[in-house]
């Protein structure tokens, strides 16, 4: 099962991962510890198909996916 991780310090909340993920793994959420912007949260990580689109499209490099 893939491990999808988002570094919320690096994530700028642009939503590129949300827009590009073919299986809708990500959603943008307000997180209490990060009030500067919404953050990407892998709410459906079990649906990840390891296509790595999120990793390659994230402009800040905030996403990692491991098998």
C-alpha cells in the first residue's frame, strides 16, 4: 500500500495535486497549525495508484509517495 505524505511546511495550498490526481487522493483543508493557507491532505491515500503525478506536478516538492 502506498504511503502518501505532504510536508505542510512546504505546501503552499495551490491545489495542483488536487487538480491533477487521477484518483482524487487529495483535498485542501484548513489546518489549525498552518493558518497561512489551506494545505493538501491525502484523504484517500488507499486509492493511490503510484502514478506519481502529484510528486511531479507539485511546484514546491511537498509531496512524497513511497511503496
